[in-house]
C-alpha cells in the first residue's frame, strides 16, 4: 500500500513557533512526539471506524507505529495489519476472498480495489476527514506541553 504523508505546519502561529525554537531539541522532540501521537490516534480511530468488517481482522489490525527515531524529526504512521497478523485472524471467507483477487495484500485490495473487487477506501478518507481535528489536536498538545514545561 502506498504511503500517504500528512504534513503539519504551524504557519501563522508565530508565538508557538518562537516558543518551540527556544527549547532544547530533546524537549521539543518530546512535545512534538506526544502531539503527533495524539493526532495519529485520532486518524487511526477514524480509519478503524471506516474499515469494512467481515471478520474484524482488518479493523482490529489498523495501528499507529512510531517512525524510526532520527535527528531530522519525529513522526508516526498509520498502518493496516501485516500479512502475518491477518493470517492469524482471517476467517476462511477472508482467505477465499484474498485468493479470489490474486495474491494481493488484502488491506491494499480493500483500500484500492482490484480486478472484480471495487475499492472501499478507509485510510485515505480517514486522513481527509480528520485533518482539521488532527491539526487542532497537535496545536493543543504542543501548547499543553509548553504549559507543563513552565509548571515544571
């Protein structure tokens, strides 16, 4: 499944940016990591609610994963379940449907469709529908992190 990037910027919130720039890198990363995790949970939960439910394996397997730590930034990715996770939870009907559309990755087939199988997107619409709430949650979490820092 192709990755969808969701970039967040704080354009116009000059006070917030100025405050973040004044903090050490490790503190800034901690604040942003918590804020992005909260926003990711918002989108993950919406993706779960939009995912079709046959056996429930696809819906239950959608999870939030932290990106590998780097000096450049912090981030999270919303992932559908892996093939191994699905294999453990799939019913025989799910397996038959996967075989019927070829050797495709089941969550990808659901999201994008395949020959004879219409698409039922759940991750992309979740991002589109929750973008404003996710951005607001990030801004609120960053401000909360700053308040916590001031209070000690």
